[in-house]
C-alpha cells in the first residue's frame, strides 16, 4: 500500500503502508461499504467503531481523500473516543487535500457520543 498525503496528514500513512494488507483492512467488528460511483461518494459503516476497528475505516477512506464523501453511521452500534478522533482527523485531512467528509446519518448511541463530546455539528456540516 502506498502512503498518500492523506495518510501523512492523519499520521498513520507509514504504519499503513508498512502493514500487511490483510492486517490493515480486515476487522470482524466493522464493515465498510463504499459506493464511490455516486457523487458525493457514500460510505456506509456497520458494526463497532473503536480503537481496534478505526484503521479499517481509514483504509477504506484513503482512496477517497480528494472527493466529497458522505458517511452513513446509522448501522454503527458502538463508537468510542478513538472512533470520534478518527472521524475528526479524517474530516480535517480530507479538507487539507481538497475533499470533504461529513456524517449524514448516525445511530442513537453514536449521536449520544457526538453530543456528549460536542462535535456533532462539526461532523455533519
């Protein structure tokens, strides 16, 4: 896997570039479906977004770094602070490389975490 500017911006590019592809993208707790034929690209995330699964989301989003991306988190049952940090970092990195990233829907548990941390508005605009 080649390190991209977005990977560098997230501070994970070298780690992911050096990782075995199977280790970097396989996670039984998180499934990421990318519908990139649409504009904006729709990315549907299902499962648990946490410290173990966040790299799976990053790997799925890397090829879309310079595109408009809408994240559907409605099927996400659980998200911890690492998941929130990952979303914020991906949004920032996307804006630095000419893309956009925003959450268009989320489950009640994810919404509660975003509200508790105070970043729902930042991630949905």
